[in-house]
C-alpha cells in the first residue's frame, strides 16, 4: 500500500512538472511543436539513428510509426543487423515498442549442411555455450536449437551466437533451462530490485517487482523501450522460470531527473563494491569467481583472473554501468588455458571464427599467433568491423593479447558507443582514438542544433542540464550529468551530431 501511494505521488509530481513546463513555454511564446513526439518526428529520429550506425544497412530499412509504436520493414543480409536495428530504434525517446518485420536474405548462400557445421563450430567455440550440449537442425537456413542450460541468459547467448553465423535466416530457440535452487521468491525479488537500483541504465523508481513460484512480474513505468529491455534482463536471474513484463509501460515522462533523486545520491565505496561484485556474479559471460574488486572514492580497480580475454572487457563494462562508479582500472589477467593449443591451432580457431561470421567473412584477414599473442592483419571498412574482429579473437581460450593491426578505410565515419546496444566500450581498445580526417561540413550553429537534437532524442542524456558551444566544428560540453555512462553518452551524441572533436567538461554530480 505504501509503495502504491509513493508511486501515485511521484506521478502527480511528474504531471505538475509537465504542466509547469507547458505554461512556461506558452508564456515565453515558444512553440511546443519543437519538442512534440509525434509519429512523423519519431520516424525521422529512428531513421537518423539507423543511418548513423556502422553495422546496420539503413538504406535497406523502412521505418513507420503509429501511436509511437515503430515498425521496421525491408531486408538485410544477416540476423544480427535485424536485431541491432530493433535495439537502436528502442533507444529513441518516445518509442513505446518496436515491431520488426525485416526479412533476412543472407549474402552468402550455403547448403543446410554447411550452415549446420558452422553453427556447431560457433557454439563449440563460444566461452558460454561450449559448456553445454546443444542439438541443432537446419532447414532452408532456419536453425532449430534444442538442449538444456542453466538460465534464460545462457539460452539467449546461444541464440546470439547462432545469429552471427553467415547463411542463417532464422533461429527457432527451443532450448530449455532449469536451475535447481533453494532461494526464496522474496530473495529473488530483493536481488532483482537491487540489480535495477544499481544499474545506471535503469531508472527503477516507478517499477514494481513481484515474484511468485520463481515467476517474475514487472509492472509500472520506464522512460524508454530500451530501458524496459534492460529491466527485463535483470529479472532473468539464474533460477527464475518466467518473466512477465506486459504490465511495464513505456512513457517518456518517466525519464525525469526528479524521479531518480535517490538513485544518484553519493554512494559509499563499500556499497559500490558490493554492487559491482553482484553485477559480475550475475553476468554468465564473465565466467569467473576469481575477481577482486576494490573501490576508492568511486574508482573501481579490478584484479584477479578471467578465463578468456573478452571476459576482461565485459567485467569492466559491468563495473562501468554501476551507479557511483567514476572510473574503472582494469588489471584483470587471463588465466592459462587448461589445454594449451599450439600457435597454429589457435590461428586456425580464429580464422574459422572469421570465416563464419556475418560481418567479417567477406574480408581477407590473416592471423599470426606467438605465445598466446594474436596479431591480426588486413583491411576492413569500419571501426565496428575492426572491433568485432578483435572480439572474435578475444573469445578464443589461449589468447591472452590481441594486437589489432587492421586498417580501416572509412576513417571519416565515427564508431560511437551506444549504452543500450553495445557490449563493446570503444575506449577500452588501445588502438582507438577517433580523430576525423575531415574538417566540419556544417557551420557551427547547425552542428550545435544537431547535437541538441541528439540529446533530445536520447533516452539516456538529460540535455537540459548541458550547455553546448561549437567553435570550428569542435563541441565543448559543460554542465552536470548523473553518471559516468551519461557522460560518455553525451560525447557520443555530440559526435553523431556532426562535431569533428568533443571537449567534454561535464561534471558528474552525486547529490549529498
């Protein structure tokens, strides 16, 4: 009852704020049309976000919106691009949900037996799925998966792995999961609430969580469709059998700073440490209990070992998405593989991954491995593909370092980190320092307006608290944000707005 009353008060507060803003705009003679989330404007915003992404062929995708429900149609060359288009559309402010009717026509035509061989190879070399016996069938490019894993998240990982295989048109995921646990519904409820509360990408104030016989029900309101997906992922803890989020609504007004006052108060280092440890424990991709977390004034230091190189980056990302974290110092090391492979065998494993991957298969890349250090050579079109190639190599057990020597041809095209979409944090890669080799193609005022538009459509950046100035294409950002993730997202939005460089002078303001 108390919780229901609190939610009612918060909703009233939001509507008062909205009405105050409306009458203020009227009094100033400012049209509210500029901030109207009508379907036409949402369509344009989604199209813009898709066109800015290096991994989605936006020219092949049609976007329509009705009552803020976006429908995507057209045809792309792989399932990952189709899935990524949905994720990107969900990050646009005002989008309540996304209907994906995009067809998949694989660029590479393979026989079903060839697709099945590649699917089996992909599952056997992924650090998560190789732990399970998963049966596969392929019929006209449609892959059916069967077997049993511990959790829904591992089931979802198997599906992602298969979607990355060239020649796959669709995945029918029949994998079951059942993890015996003595944990009570009350314990699950508390842990799910805590996971949302400590995630910088979820404003949980208006979300209600209930658990009955290991079945989770989420109700309430969140500020974006992407945030809803994030909340659902937190609900799928190991041992949970079902998640019902049909009662969790998406309303743009729920993304209001006043609704997250409690989230961004100053946090004790001990509490941040516990939250980071929980985030690492709940991520099945990290696969390590040998990680020591130390926190000093919000700076997280990770030490210990992980089983494979990519887990080191994933652990840092889990820490970075934790409320209260200012910076992450990643000192994790990769443990020695139980079965040491020869350099030739490791090279072949990486080349096999490249050969079946939907984004990398078209490129003539080479790999040299010496003492667990993989050097990658060749040319790709984009920073996204360079990053993906490195991640594929980093998933191979026995690889401890990757020297990424790939040459990117489209250096003028920035690869920006999308908080709700990407697992790869681009600034974790030693080789990446985006410096466009072109001068500004727009005048400073136009760039400023474009950046303001990016902030407005972002479900994550509160542009009202940021001041933008642009001089000769270089954007300077000043003001306050609530988290390190929002700080980074503001930089990415400025680049997407056309800035040739960004001086981010934002401060992270934790309330006392």
